[in-house]
């Protein structure tokens, strides 16, 4: 089938793009995800550990070595938003400003607020704070930072729930789960489709959102990258040389607002305070992930 857009990787970014792009009924959008799709949240089919935001989940990881979590990433619709710590981090305004016109904090702020709403972001309640987090909050008073969560009750409100569920019924959106994107199909230097484990898909536009690990690998298998890297990825030389594909992956240019946080943090512990204002110098971060006692399931 011919699509306007094929998106490879139905993780955090892929779900957002598929949802936003398919708002235009004239755009036929296909989202390809290697992992499973358990349907809308309301269907109740998601594995318990993946929706329990009170702890990290490991049942849908790409990694087979359960001891090595240094490169942990999820293979499921929603991607790493499906197993992460639900901390809603925002960069410091000055970092956005450094990106220049079109990307300044003032220009991006409406979208940050919109994303907060879509992700059902909320401040944790006092009784969700870990005991030492409560103590820290008490000691820090107004200077404490409490990180907002994208959690509805105890449910990790992943990108699939937040962005795809409202879009699932659109006739112009196809979701291909359990399908691997192998390589981009090229006509000369122009992308014209994708070879997947379910066959070839053709598209006017191809988007790679298979994460900082998956996307470079697809590029290299497509022959886009450094000659030596492409050759080792697929056994024959490059189609389009790009010295940047697959090199120097970096998470983000922005620093979290609480980069001066004084509390040692793990993924499940680091939190930013609620509200949109930048953290004051010397502000402290309080850990407050919902405690592991029973917590309510989401009500929608
Ligand atoms: C344990 C952990 C905790 C975290 N906690 C937080 C947190 O609290 N707050 C926060 O803001 N960030 C957190 N992060 C980081 C955040 O989750 C990621 O930065 C974000 O999810 C990355 O989004 P992405 O779309 O780039 O990639 P992903 O969400 O990883 O999505 C990539 C998707 O592509 C799919 N894919 C890969 N290769 C292929 C292929 N060849 N074909 C088809 N599909 C493919 C994958 O299965 C996956 O679904 C955490 C990350 C981890 C690992």
C-alpha cells in the first residue's frame, strides 16, 4: 500500500508523530513497531508490569541480558515511555533559547504545556512520596523541587495511551505491530519506502523514530552512513555517505532544570518540581515516586 508517511518505531516519538500527522485526514500514515500492541488502555489488555508506574518494567526489553541495564530500551508500542520512570523533565529555558529562532523557549512553551496536558502530567500527592522524599520536602520547604509525573493513578501514562488511543479509530492511520523495519528503500538518494519483516511499504515520506539505537542501525543497513560502517552492517558499500549517521549519539542538548539536584537519583527517583518556572539556584530535588503500597488504577 502507498502511504503518505511511514514511521518506523512506534515508541515515544513515533506515537506522537503518528497521532499528530494523522489529524489530517488527507494523510495516510503507517506506524511500524517491532514490539506488540496490546490495544487501547481501555481494553485492559496491557501486561500489569507495563502499566504499573510505581516501578520500572523489564518484561518487554530488547536486551536479553537482564543484568545489564545500561542500554535498557523497550520493545512495545509506546517504546521506552512504556517502561520508564514517568518523570516529566523539561529543559532549562536558556537551553531552548540557544537553539535560536523558531525553537526558543517562548516559542516552544505552548507545545510543552500541550504535551504536559496530553501526558496527563500531575504533581504527586503527599502520600505518594517516599518517606525520605517527604522528609526532604519538609526540610527544603518552598525551595524543594517535586517532579511532575505522567501517571494516572498508578498507571504509567505512556505515549501509546496519551497519543495513539485518541487516534486509533482514524481510517487514515495504520499500526503495524510485531513488525521490524529493516531498511529504507531508496530511489537514488530519495527515500521511497521501507523494507519490513511484513514486506515492502512505499511512502512519500519516511520517518525513523526507532530510538538512538535503532534508527542509526536502520540507516546503516540502508547504506546511509560511513562507508566502513555500512559495509559491516550489511556487507556491501554505502549508497549515500553520511559521516554522522550512527556516530556520537546524544540524548539531548538541553539540561534538566534540576541539574543541580543534590539528591542522588535513580531513574525511578529523580523528579522535577511541578510548575513551569525554572528551578532557582540552590533548589533541591525531592524524590517522590509513588510508594509501592497499593495505589489506585486509572480512572479515565
Ligand atoms: C529505564 C528508563 C527510564 C527512563 N525514565 C525516564 C523518565 O522518567 N522521564 C523521561 O523523560 N525519560 C525517561 N527515560 C528516557 C525516555 O523514556 C526516552 O528518552 C524516550 O522514551 C526515547 O524515545 P524514542 O522515541 O526516541 O525511543 P523509544 O521510546 O525507545 O522508541 C523506539 C521504538 O522503536 C522500536 N524499534 C526499534 N528498532 C525498530 C525496528 N528496526 N523496527 C521497528 N521498530 C523498531 C522500539 O521497539 C521502540 O518501541 C527513561 C529511559 C529508560 C530506558
